[in-house]
C-alpha cells in the first residue's frame, strides 16, 4: 500500500473577495513551482472552485498547444472543498499538495477559507483590493478562533497576503512600497 495514500495533502487556498486579483494565475504558477522545485517528486492537484472554470480552461488550453500542465485540475463544488484533506482516499495517484483556486464570493470562498491549512491572499496595493484582502484575513481569524465542535479540534487556518506590483501610481501603492 502506498503510504502517501494514508497522508493528507497540504491544502492551500488562493482566496480574496476581489475579482481579477490573480487567484487563478497564482494557483497555476504555484502548482508549477511545487512540481518543478521537487523535480516532479511532489504531486499537485488544483481544485477549481470557481464556476467560471478559468483554471480548467488553462489546463485544456495548455494541453491543446502541446505544453500540458504537470498536474491535474479538478472542478470543485463547495461540498468537494470540504473533503479535500481526504482526497487521497479517492485518487489512484495520491497528491502532496492541493491548491484551491477560489471564487471571489459565496460558499466557494467561505469553504476555501474554512478548509485550507494556509490561505494565500493575492492583492494589488490599491485600496479596494486591500479592503477585500482584509475581509478574507478576518474570515481566517474567525475560523481559527472557536472550536467548530466539541469533539473536533479547530484547524488553524493561517492567512498570508501577497502583494503584486503593477506600476500603479495610486497614493496607496506608493505608501505600500515605502
Ligand atoms: N504578473 C502579472 N502582472 C499583472 N497582471 C497579471 C499577471 N499575471 C496575470 N495577470 C492578469 O491579471 C488578470 C487577472 O488574473 P486572474 O484571472 O488570475 O485573476 P482572478 O483573481 O483569478 O480573477 P477572477 O476573480 O475573475 O477569477 C488576468 O487578466 C491576467 O492575465
Ligand atoms: Mg480566477
């Protein structure tokens, strides 16, 4: 029996309430980096939690142009997101990492934050993006604080905000760089 089958994967959510903030791009690039850095020893799965299906589209397009992505992408409904830590029970080839490409709203966002070991919040240094990033950070803190039931230990979800620079000249972006 493959002992990876008995291990839970590390689940990382790319999540924020702001659309177009690079959740999908970050999920795909991080998945590529994890495979590359481990020289293919670590197996990665991207869970596409956005009904728009951009990560899935990316996977199909890469295959069509003859440069397939080195990992699978699964469509993940909110109910699937709740069970990602146990996904190896249902896979022939177990994975070490699951990256959730979250939707920017609704149950998909909530379940992504609730069920990840680490939440990566991509954000530009603009005021609107940062407000949404702060909202997701608060959600992580709410999830981490009270035990969800008396018999289950809470899974501490850790937030990490990652900024991207786009040469913006807004006052907030200049202040953030300083
Ligand atoms: N390094 C980069 N710098 C600037 N823009 C980028 C970079 N990488 C990707 N983009 C662009 O940013 C846009 C948003 O990216 P992406 O689709 O990953 O965001 P998203 O948060 O997943 O959006 P949605 O909420 O619609 O799912 C895309 O048009 C993408 O081409
Ligand atoms: Mg997306």
